[in-house]
C-alpha cells in the first residue's frame, strides 16, 4: 500500500492507496503529522510500503527522515518521472500540485483531451491533450483571495470570509453584492475557459477539483467531472511511476 503526504500552507492531507483505490483520507494540522503517520504505520489493516511527500509549504526534513526510517520514500520534485510529456517552457516554475493534477488526468483519462480546473487558493487551469502532451494553462485568484483583495485595496469594503452559492445576480447589501460578485465572476470565468477549449477540442473532458469545487460545481453550465481527490490520485500515480 502507498502513503501519500500532501502538505499545504495551513493543513496537510494523508491518504492511503491500495494500488489505484483510495482507502483512507485524513486532513490534519502540521503538528499532528508525525503522530498520525506513526498510527498508520502501526495499523495492522494497512501494509504500507511506499510513501511520497509533496509540500507547498516549508520543508519538513525531520518528517522526511522519520518516514524514510519506516518506508521507501519518494520525494516529489521537478525531476520525478512523469506519465506525460511536459512542454511547459519554464518547467522548473511549474507548481508540483499542477504536475500532480496533470498526472492524474493522464492516468484517469488516457488518450483524452482533459482540462483540469483546481479551485483552491488560486484557480488553476491545466490542459493535456490526447497524445499525453501537457500544454500549460492559466492561473487566477480564488474565492478567498478575491474577497481579501477587495478589502485590502479599498477603503470601506468589509472583509468577507463566507462564500455563497447563489443563483441571484443582484445583491441588496454590500456584503451580498460582494459575495455574488465573486461567486458569479468565478462561474462565468470557468465557463468561459471551458468554452474556449471546446472551440478547439470538441472531445474534451473537464475535471473540477480543489477546496471550493463543491461550491462551484452545481453552478457551472458546462458538463464537468467533479472530484475532491484528484490531486491525491495524481500523487499516487507519480509514486507508482517512481517506486518501480
């Protein structure tokens, strides 16, 4: 079985895969990582052999050493073996999370044109064609980043933290106007990008994932495949490729 360690800026995710099947997923704080990993290693229901670490936060050398003392560890980097052809002109600047998402797309939808939309702190758009060639994509601000920007760069707009799923397009208070404005603009943006790709690729699979996927998925007019675990699947795929 494989252990996936995905460390974000504020929290971390642990996942256990049996081949391609997701068995367990946990979300926890950084300080709880080592104890939880030890519990998983000692759990008789799991026979962990390999692990991969992906971190968008600061390095965790102590945790890496701890893992390496128990399992065969693959540290995910830009040098890792991939299941697609990367044509990005600055590959060293391509986020590891985006690489993992494209790896998941290549593994889950082989020989397909796939647009992966990750709705997190930023919204990323990544495209891989039916020949397993990754072309690149786009990056825009996510929900919370847009709320913070309006508050930071104006004198009177409040800081909004609660997102809403709203079919209305008229806000009757400043708070509601901001919520609708951010939510609607993101939905229009996502649909606009999908339409652009569909104009060039009629046979297109669209995957929506990330922390805000559940809030947006029902309001996207185009057909999409919504999933919360696409990044973890991509990390598992990269672990499989690099542990053989």
